[in-house]
């Protein structure tokens, strides 16, 4: 099964700032794996109504790719790429943005 993947505008800006090719390759390969396998390769972190926050862990480099899934439309939104040290801060920010996403749409995620 092939899943729809949407890269949020905020993540597009983040991608432009990443200048490490190894990181970019990991991100693009993971996006393709999500497209192919869905949430089976992701770790569940938080659920709010029809939206689920997931992460994909990497050990080398120690980064996390954060993904939100709209269960109703079966669509994945790529949200953030951050160092594992920032994990609690990022998860809280994404939770807050998810709450706003219900009101203003995912373009603000």
C-alpha cells in the first residue's frame, strides 16, 4: 500500500537549512519508507482525535523525524527533524501546533 506524504511548509524551510547530506539522505529514505510501510516503521508518541504524532529514531546521527498522521484521510505530514536532546521541547511544540491545526489547518504546523 502506498500512503500520501505531505511535507509541511515549516519543514520545507527546515530542509533548506540542513546542509549535511547524510541527514538529508536519511530524511528522504525515511519518507520513502513511510510512503511504502506507513506507521509500522514509526513509534507512536501522542494521539489527539484523528491525529497521531509519531517519531522515527536514528542513532547515528542522534536525530528524530517527527510525523503526524491524519487517520481519517490516511495522510502523513512530515513535521520536524531535531536532535534527540530537544525531544521533550519539540514534542510539546508539536502538540500545541496540533491543537491549533484543528482551528487553522495544517499549513501552520
